C-alpha cells in the first residue's frame, strides 16, 4: 500500500495539470483570446525576438496594421462621381462610381 498513495497523488496532479492546460488553450482559441498577451502569447515569442528580430518585428507590425482603421477622406477631396442608370419603369439598373485621380 505504500506505493499506491504516491501514484494516486502524481496521477491526480498530472490529470489536473492536463485539464487546466487544455481549458487554457481552448480559451485562447476563442475570438479575442490572444489579445493583450503580447509576444508571450505564442509561447515562443521571446525566442523569436532574440534569434530572428526582423521576423518578430514584422509580426508585431502586421498585428498593428490589422487594428488600424481605414483612412478617412479629407475635406479638400472632391466627392466621387456617381452615374446611375435606370430602366424605363424607373428600376435601378447599374451604378458606377468614378474616383477622382490624384494630381
């Protein structure tokens, strides 16, 4: 009986550790699960920054660019020209947008 208690304790620790790791990984797969983790979010992020700094910088820049919004038009920009074609009964057939070219 002296071997049963350590085996049960070690087995319980392994099962609980496996379950906690599995639940944590599942939570990371949810939308927004990896936001705010920084470079440590993938487990090897710091190693990547040490041995391949340009790759790490490129990955961080791509993440930054994903969060950047679209560029808003200036008040000095002229609005795009819109041409609409209608059928004889007044049904809209097609719409064409022409963006002004930059000078």
